C-alpha cells in the first residue's frame, strides 16, 4: 500500500489495476483508464465501514467481486456495476435457515 500526497489517501495496485482512495473520492484505473468509484466509497461509509481502515487484501477481494465483510459492517458487501459506474451492495441472509445470499434491493 502506497501513501498518496493527500492526508488519509491510499493507493493500491495489482496487475494492471490501481485504486486511489482519498477523503473526496475514489478512482479505479484499469489499463490506465479511470473509472469514478465515489458512489462505492459513499456506500461503504453508509454501511458503517471506514474506507481508510480497510486492509489492502479486503479492497482487492471487494474489487474482484467477492462478497467481503468489512470492519464496522455486519453484512458482506459486493461490488456491482451500475449505469454511472460501480457501487457496493450489502448482502444479507435470504432466510435464517438458508445459506444463500440475496442482494439487497433499494
């Protein structure tokens, strides 16, 4: 994890991808092409997690589309594509006796 110039900003890179997270927004670069991820950052904060406290391994898991439990959030989050970019959705058990997960619809 590399520290950016801004206070509390982080930058993670793996393969041809890099994510830059600051207090003002988030940008994902894939092959050098920027994608605004600010909606995702807001959704993570809304779920109760603090983006600056998320480990690099959890960021990478989340960005790979895997359900990921973040510190401060009781339910796993998963990244989804929306018309304006990307965001995350909370997952919750579909039923107490079921082991599958269902995306929360808002």
